C-alpha cells in the first residue's frame, strides 16, 4: 500500500461555521428586541398619555360642573337677596350696615366664577362665601317674618282702633244730634207762656190821676199787662217783645226788627226785660205811648224766644160831641 501525504477520509476533521454569520444573527436579534421594546414603550406611553388626558378632561369637566352649580347657587342667593330687601323696607337700615361686606363678597364670588382657570380651592371658597351669604339672607327672612307678624298685630290693633274711633265718632254724632235735639226741645219748652193779658187805654189828668177811657182822642197811653210763667225755665233775665199794630195796619215801631221762628222778621214796638224766678208767675207791665191814638182796633202781640206767646185787641172809639 502506497503512503501519501493526504489524510484519509476516515480521519478527516469536521468543518466549523464561519464566525461572521453568527455575529450578524446576534445583531439582528438585538435590533429586533430593541425595536419591539421601543414599540412597547411607545404603546405604554401612549396609553399613559391617554389616561392622563382623560383624567384632566374629567377634572376639567368636574370643575366646570362645580362652577355651574356654584353659579346657580350664587344666582339663587342674589334672587333671594333682592326678594328679601325688596319685600321689606324696614331692613334697609340693617342692609346698609352690612352692604359693604355683602358687596365685597359678591364681587369676589363673581371674580372666581368668571375665572376660566379657577381652581378647586377657589371654587370651594366661593361656595363657602355663598353659604355665608345665604345664612345672612336667612337671618333677614326670619327678621321679615318677625316684623310681618308684628305688623299684622299692629294692623289688627289699628283696624280695631279705627273701628272704635268710627264707632265713637258715630256715637258722638248721634249724641251731638240727640243733645242738639234735646237742647232744641228744652229751648222750645223753656219758652214762656203769657196769660191774663190786658190792654188798658189810660187818660192822664193834669192832677196826675189816671182814668181808663175808650175814647181815642182822650187816650194818652195803652198799658199792656200780662203774666209769664214756665216751670223749666231757669231763673234769670228774659226778654219779652211787644208788637203793637195800629188801626191803619202799621206797627208802632222805631225800626227795630225781631227774627221770629214762625212768622219771619217783624218790626217790634218794645223789648221788655224780665227778671224771672224759676217756678213762679211773673207779672209784666209796659206802657205804649204816642202823640195821638186813632179810632179803631189796636192789636197787641207778645213774643218770647222767637215764638208768639199771646195777643190781645183793644178797641178805641170816636168821642161824642162833648167827648
């Protein structure tokens, strides 16, 4: 057998893979892992960002909802305040005392509500100030209720007093009317009555003696006498009026006028003052004088208190040849 320098097939050593291929595979694997990791991180980061955005949106929505609720509470509080202050002017002084503080709170609440970036803490502060404002309004409402009750009591009392006053005035008018009626009745009832009326034509002699005569040309005076009496008239002075009408129908008068209650205004002849004593019969006498007396009837009327209380007639005749 021939010896050669080449090894035999049975003794050949296996060949190894090249190193370059293994390194390439490792790099590719590493790159793939990095790529997958980057995608995973991006996906994770995206999810985190989405969650954060959703949380922020929830927070914003919550703040907007809270702001809307607070705004509604504020509007309701202002409406209550307007209603309270407008319903009762008696609170004007009380409101004036705290007006500056209330206005300051209202301004601060509006500032917070108008701030688009208001924080939860600011909204909480606004809500607390609205609660304080509502508490003050509740106090005012209680005061109004109290004042309204007192006012109702006063109104009822005033109505009672008004009715009592009206009743009193009615009673006074009635009483006054009754008093006037009674006074009028008493006044009329206190009018004197005249009785025992006499008219004597008198002739006065040169010697001073007086003689009754019915001859007209001899009569110097007509002496009128009568008695007056009234049981309820009080003691004191009273005036009697005489109206003497001559036969020609003219009243013997100086022009004085008497206002009568039944016969109108009449000229009277004489006013006779009488000092009367209650419960007695008072005799009255008065002479009627003039230059000449005419033939015919002389009518004598007696008035007191505007009423005619008596009358009489005296006839004078024409004298004879030697009369």
